[in-house]
């Protein structure tokens, strides 16, 4: 599959200036209408029962998506999902699953910092493991539809 940059280069090679102008205009319009910047890692507020209640309040009283709620409150979208779907972090119970996982992670980080060693990563899958056979690539249903590969083949000839 070709990238957008390859597509743009193929258009340029074919001298399709009108198509390039339309593509540029579409990019500008997308930038203007995008309500949220592209996905980025959010690091911010620690999830608390108060913050969990705010998540539920925003979810129930607005039409905001989970991503929008996460950006507004400065938390991870996955945490927003856990609050909405499973009711996590709504209590301050120190014996709750989340509290125990948090405490274990804090202890592990403290231990690793005191030992001044890097945090071990999970081991990759062994090379001898059986792999499922790869499926052949599906061909387009209609040969009348053009793809970027059609343009690249023309420019290579």
C-alpha cells in the first residue's frame, strides 16, 4: 500500500497540478475543522475518586467523546473508559484492585531506582514459536477503481 506522500509524488510526476491543489486545500480544511489535535500521549493528573466522578458527570451530561473528556481533565483515555465501563476509582478503598496494583507498581519503581538498574522488559516471543500462515492480500473487487499503484506503474514505465 502506498503512502499519501508517495501518492503526492506520483501526482507531481504526472503533472497533475489541479489534483495537487485540491489535495492541499483538503489538508488546510482538515486542519481548520479538527476539534482535537492528533493523538498524543497525555501525562497529567492522577486518577482519584473526585476525578472519576467528574468523568462520569461529563459523560452523562455532555456529548463529549472519551478522548475529549480525557484531554479536558488531563488523564489517559483508557482511564476514562475504565471509569465509565467498570466504575473504577469511584471509591477510596485501599484494598481495591486499582489501589493494590498502584502500590505494587510504586514499590517496584522505588526498588528499581534504589538498585539503579534499568526496568526489565517482557521477553519477546521465541523464534521457534509456530506462526500462523499469512493470508494473501485481497485484490480490489473492481478493476475500474484506480489506486496509487496504478500511477506508480505508469511513472515507472
